[in-house]
């Protein structure tokens, strides 16, 4: 990796990510019942390969809004990678019930059987 990429570009991206993540934390502090900042902050943690923090934030997002399909899809992805297929399918079905089929499509594409079927 070049010096320019490592020292300039990656540093700038990391700083911007930290700034945006802090904006989400501030939003949570102002409006803790809103699921959106939890979801957005989880995306930042996923980009940084911190799936455990992302998982907790996403679970909070769907606790606050059980109809939040995008958060259910993200949970489907995390649980599928962890090979927790019953949980992955549970969230895929919740997303489908709320109008988003991406989670179900992901599991079917990878031939992960639905334990409820």
C-alpha cells in the first residue's frame, strides 16, 4: 500500500467516519427512542469489523421499531455469517413482512434452509 493511500486517504476516511459516528451518538443522546441512529451507528461498526457492537445496536433498533426492515436485513446478514440460521431466518422474515425481501433472497441464494419450513 502506498504512503499516500495509507497516510493521507485512509487517515482522512477514518477521521470522517469518526466524525459521522459521533453525530449518530449525539443523535441517540438527543432522541434515544429513535431507531435510525442506532442503525446508522451499527453500519459504521460493521465497516470497522466490530460485529458485536453492531449486533447490539441493531437489536436495539428493532426493539425500538419492530417494523424497521433495514435493521432486520442487517441482522440477517450478521446472523448468517455467524451460522445462527434460525436467527437469520427470523430477521429475514421480519424484513419480508415489512416489505423488504433482501434478507430472504440472501439466505435462499446461499441455500440456507428455513428451519420453520
